[in-house]
């Protein structure tokens, strides 16, 4: 037994643990007391808890199992014990755990503890301590109710450690807790014994017996300046190294690492610790030195690939017998000889090309190199990569034409972003609309950025005629987003041509910005423009051609917001003619909000046929259809002319907002006075007319800012509202 020690304040007697003891017998005598207690083998402390102060003697005997060991001699200590009244309650420590994989010691946080006393022992030796002020004891970062200590001691071979923890009290309200402990053991794997076998000119085998419980082997070696330090688990193949494994042996084959001496070590590596005892790496075993004869190694891959003056260029590779070049990963290799450039010519945009170059070896001084590669993007546009943060920038009429041609060849640009870098004048250009129908359309984002496209013209010879419907405008068919764009000073003029009309298809859908909108249009306008189109042929009253025309959009299936049109709109057909100052036909699923139309001349729908069931429908804002229209207004002279008789189901209908308004969800919309209405059906003045949609507003009420900001709820951050001399708002981004 070791010497005993006494702590007067707590009344505790301490001793060191005795190896192989199965417990301890403690005897307390003095002041009329003579009692004995038996403690278990983990105890190293006895608490004196008598209620009488005085002189006492404490004797401790380590108990043997009476088979291999007898009881020890008694160790005694005379103490002066002071009884504190009343006996303070004792703190309670819960069980202590250690995580084998992380070596983190864990225990539940003890309420009212001012800290913890921690001791680590190995046998009878204390190897580490931590008191209540030690930063090594800390609250768990993931659990505020748990305390942690990280076991950082470097274990010795086949060692066991006891970690003992006591919760410390403030001595005024509580007593220290009893000691709690946890044990962790470490076992080391057996080091391998490595033998060597020289197989051939460039191959060496190293062999060792398979180590029990090893998950793999760490091999460290050098040869001719090359090194490898990896955890190798069979099978493994890298840099000319192969590791194979049988039931009894592990074989490491080294080949082609250069002319020189192999030096290295092998260490057995266990699996990540999941249990106690924890397995540790074995000691490293030396690999016997051997010299190998060099084998040919791959040449260095060509470097510094670049495109210049229609050539692919690269730096020369030492000992290269020539070079292979290919375009695309699966392209056919082309032998360029010893030259370090290859003609690629003018690359067609828009496309990203991948070029590959390989150095050819002679298999004596070197083998073929790996392929080196470079990507090269060819664009129509001066700058940008087509993302939201870095859109393609269109600055010239030629770039805009290339943009249109690429879409019209069947590419939708889905998810690609474009932005105007300035105003673009298309003077003299016979414009082909961007997109022609359900198979050919735009589906990206086109941001005008407050710029204007002007002076384009569309005639019967510059549009694509589809077998069912033809779409025309700056854009013909939009399924994407168009925003912050002005379109001005343009003409769309498609007249009939005798009995063989230019438009001899089922329908013609035209708008200044886009014929068809299935996407989003916002903050756009048309101005100083005339749309005058005819669907059908003169002298052929049996035709059933339709014409839908709008100052901004011909047919809207998507969303329009914060936009306007000042264009003159004239739609003529030999069956059904529909025109609207902003939109020709608005489908039931579409929306128009915070927008207006104020045709500089008129909005007109003319049916040129004398047959039956013919229609001429004109609206100041929308011709016909349905859907939501909210916070909008219109003001224009409106004409509806039907060449048929007044009794054969023919219609000449018009309205200040809607030509026919029965299917719209109309919210807070207005008709601005003065408006002129001209309706004609045949040779009489009989007609069907609807001009009541929207609230009528006289000039005195709509020529001030209050009408737009208060009545319509428009934002001055989007709209620029000047004064009564220029009563109609413009978009702030164009100011």
C-alpha cells in the first residue's frame, strides 16, 4: 500500500491504486468510533463523515483474491477531523465515457460545479492532470449539457490509461462529488518483416506476411527523385506500383520508377478505431535496398496551348517525335509532324471548341504523353459569356442580325442572357422577325438596358410564311423575357397582292415588339411606328384569313407589365380582323398590368370581305380575348369596318379599352377622353359595339401625376411622369 494523505476541508483520505487489488478495507477509529467499510477496486479515496470533531485513525488494506495475492499490510494515518454542521449536500457525477474514434472524453455537465479535477494515470503513475482552470476541459460545442476533454497523450505499446474526474464544489453550499473514471487501452499492430525479390530489368517485388487486424499498409519509398506516401489497400495501382494480397501474404510490385536505389518502409495500418482497445499503426519496417533498370516513361504533356491567327499553338516537348491534334474528345487524331502549330481556320460561332494535343514518344527515350487540352469559345458578340452576371453584349446591327439568324436556324437560347450595349439603328435593313412559331422561338432573356432599336422595316418578302400562322414584329415568337427595350420608327407593311396575297395562310399575328408573347414583357414600348397588315387576297371573298395586330404584342399568352405603345395599328383581313392599341388578342391565361396605349393616329380593324360571319373588332387597349387586365388605360381614335351585310352574322365591334369585353377580368382600368369612334357595317351604320369597358376619365383628371400614382398605383421608380404639357408617362430607365 502507498502512503495515505488527508484533505482537512473535505474530510477525505487518499491513496494510490494497487495493482491486482480486488478492493480495499478501510477502518476508522477514535472519539468512540470503531467501524470498517469495504470499497471496490476502483476506489482511491475514503470520505470521513462523522458528526464529532476530534482525533481519528484511518487504516487501509488492499485486498487480494487469496489465490494469487494476499491482503496487503495496513497503512494508517492519524487525522484531526473537524465536523462542519450541517453536512453539505454532495455533487453528483454521472458516468464518464471516451469515444474510441476521436479520443474525446465525455461526461454530463454537473449543476452547481465550479469546475472539474481530472487525473490520468497509467498503473501507479500520474501522466497528466487538469484543474478547474484548465482550458483542456471545455463545454461540448455540439451539446451545452456535456463536458469534454481530449486525450492527447502519446500511448506506449500495449498501454492502459485511467481517466479520473471529480466535480468540484464551492465548499459553501456543496461538497465535491465522488470520483468517476473510465479506462482506455492501446494495442499496436505487429510490424511486418519485408523480403525482396528482383524479378526483371524494371520490376522488384517486396513481400511480407499479412498482419492480423491490419486494414492496409502505408508504403513510403523513393527512387530517382520520385516518392510515394499513400495508404494502400489491395488492390492498388498507381505510378507503376501494384499491391496484391492473398490469405497469408502481401506483395508490392514496383516497376518503371527510374534507374536508382529503392529505399523505403512499410507500416501496417489499422481500420479507424471503433472499439477499445484501440489498434495503432505498427512500427515501420525497412524495405531492403534494390537497384532497378529504367523503363521508358511518358513524355511531358504539351503546355501553353492557345489560339492565335487561326492556329492552335503549343510549346515544344523535349524528345517528342511529333504531335497528334484532335478537335473534341472523340475526334480523329491528326499527325502534325514536328511542328508545334495546327491550322484550325475561322471557327463558326457561337460554339465552344475543345482542342487536344499529345506528344508522340519513340518508346525508347519516352512513351506518348497524356493529352493536353484547351477550350476556346467563339462568340457573335463583343463581350460577355451569356450568364445573368455576364450577359452577351449586343452593340451593332450586325450582332443583332447574327442573334436573329441563330435563333431562326432553330436555336432557342434557353437560359442565355443578352443585353444591349447601346441604341441600334437598323436603317435600310429588311428585317426578318426573331422566331417564326412553335418550333422556332426565343427562350432566353433580352435586356434592352434602356436602349432603343429603330428604323427597321418588315414587308411581305422579309417574313417567314408558315402553313398555319405567320408571326411578325421585331420578335416573331417569344417564350423568354424581353425587358427595358424601346422599339421606334419602324414600319410593318404587308398589303394584299391581287388574288395571290403575300399572306395566304390561316392567320397573320403581328406586334411592334413581338407577334406572339408566351413569356414575359416588362418595361418596353413602341413609338413613331405604323403597323398596317392584311391577311388574305383581293378578289377572293371565300378566304377565311385572320389578322391579329397590336401596337406592342399581336397575341399575348404570357405577362405584360409597365409597358406602352404609341403606334398606329391597322389590321385588315378577308374573314376576321382584330386590332388593339397595345395587344391584338389577350388569351384567358395572360395578364396585362400597369400599361397603356395611346395610338398617335388610330386603331383600326377592317374586314374586307362581303361574306357572312365576318368580324372587325378594334379596342383602344386590347382587341379581344380575356385574362386579367389591371391598372391600365387607353386613349385613341378607333375604327371598326365590316364590308359584309348587316343581317348575315357580321360584327363591327369596338371599345375604348376592349373591342369585345365579355371575357376579361378588368380591374381599375380607364378610357381617356377625347376618344373618336367610327363603326361601319356594310353600306349602313348598323353595328354591334361595346365601348363601356373601363371608367371614362376627362383630360382634366388624367393630365396630372395624381392620376397615375394614386388612382393607378404606378411607381415613380418605374415611370417618369413630367407635367400636364406632356401628360403621358414614359419609362424612367429611358430618361
